[in-house]
């Protein structure tokens, strides 16, 4: 083993804490997060410098890595810092989550949440914007019918000001508790400032942007914000051992690794809280006789998702339908672009305008028609969701009545 072939004792368990460990801690401080694969070349360089002989990345074993993580964690503990790990939910080019469960190790502050830490580098209005984005991720775009927990750039920018009723995820009011009150304070940001803040969050490693253009919390953010998210968006009086009650929680945990799931698979029975990361699915069902939900024991379909795939797959189907036949949106745009005729039935006489003016008017009319169409689609989806929730409520009441009988 590359790290333990010297008499000085460099292991994290029982060995002396030395300069190689300090270099490892410095590497962690510089990066914030590391995986085992990312740490191997770093540790090989440290071993080469410390032992005075060449070490290759492939010489570094997982035992070496975990030994150094344990030593670094112990050294950082007096400074209220720790190294914690979480399952990777990183997107691949096709929009699917990483199928192989990778552990990401993050350096976290144990005495303050990530929101407080952001206050050292971001203004009060930017922090309020971040909280509105979190509300959108875990409330507006996280419903029983669609657990998206991701947001587009346009949806996020619409939250630049704390105006009630803003499209794309209205921020909560002061009546909704401390988080809502904090989100409603301040004049807000300009749209350009909101875009910059969003880009900064990605650059700082708090958020990730997928190939499809959706923003979601990074693994590091989920590790640091776990307790904050559970306390803010889950009801405390819900029983953890009740599958139906757990299904009403907004933030759900993976049945395999017990970490927050924002990208993965869900039980086909909507009220059930059974969730699994994509990377945890193969190993979880490998030791079981049948693919059943870990909560309600119903059959696990593997076709019910959590994350942006809820939207991207549906949009892919809609695009295919629109290619084969013109939809209502195309009809609305065509109607908006068609000149109106007088009541007499005679052809309309064009007014003497320039070509650029006609193009501008046509573009504005088309955009207005598209906006109206978007609003109608959103209203229809909300109505369908309400109807489905009412139907599920009636079915649940009938099941409860049958159980009582």
C-alpha cells in the first residue's frame, strides 16, 4: 500500500499526523469536494513529495484514501469543520443521472448552514433570491404529480424580485414562517443580477446545470443543506415509519443510502414515499427476489422518475406530437399573424408601413399568443393535478373505510 510503506506511520488510524496529512487537508480546502478518483493523483503527488520517491495514481488505494479522510476529519473537528460524503446525482450528456453510485466527499461547516455561509460572499438580496429559488425547487416544482426539483434559467430569473404572484414560482409571504419572511424582505435583484447570481452559485459549486438547461442543487449543497431542507420543507409530526405519511413529505430520502433524492426513481404509487437514486437501484434490488418498493412493497416499475426527466420526457413526447400535427399553439400563432378582414367580407387593406415595422408587430403578436398559450397550458395542468389529487384522496378514504370495516 503506497501510503503505509514507511516507518513514520502516515495512516489516519493510529499513525502520526504529519505533513502529508496537512497537504491533503490543504488540497481539500482548495477544492471543497473530491471523489476517490479525483483524490488519487493528488495523493500520489503528496506521497511522491513526502517519501521522496515516485508514486503513481493507480498505486493509491481506497484504504489510503479513507485513512487520510479520517485523519483530516479529526484534524478539522476542533475548527467546527468535517468531511462528509454523499451519493453523486451528477447529470450525464443524455440527461440521465450517473448510473454508477459515486461518493463525493465535501468539506462542510458543522456549526452553520450553507445559507449562513453564503452571507459572507453574497448580499442580503442575493441570499433572499437563493431562498426563493429553494422554495421553487422544493415547493413550486415539487408536487405529488411531478417531483421535478429543478428549475430553468427563465423560471429562476422570474424570482428576481419578491413580488407575490410572480410567474414561475411565487415566493412565500411573511405569514409562511421565518423562511418566507426572509424571502420577502428587500427590493430584490435586477434580472441581470439574478442571472449573475445563478452563474455564481454554479461556479461556487452550490448548484449544477444539466445538459438540458435545468438548475438543481449539487451534491455538496445537498450534504450541507440536508438538515435545513428537512426542517424547512417537511412536517415534523409526520411518522417516519408510515409509507403513506412519508409520501407527503417534500424532501424524501433514498431507501438505500438514506440521502436526499432530487434525481432518481420513485414508487409508481404516488402517495408512497419510496425513492431510490439511479445509482443505488442496481445494488438495492440485486439482493432481493423481486423488484418491489422498499416502502409499500408494490412492484417497482423503474419508469417513474424524480428530477428533470419528469419534464424532459414529456416535452419529448409533445415535440413528436407537434411534428405530426399542428397544435393549439401553432393555430394561435397563425391566427395572430393573419391580418383581420372587415365585417363586410372584403379583403383587408394593408396600411402603409415599413417592412421592419410589420415584422416587429408580427413578432410581438406571436409572442403574446405564445404567452397566452403557456398560461392556458399551466392552468390546464394545475386543474388536472387538482383533479388527480382529489381522486387519490377519495380512493384513500375508501381504502381507510374498508380497513375500518
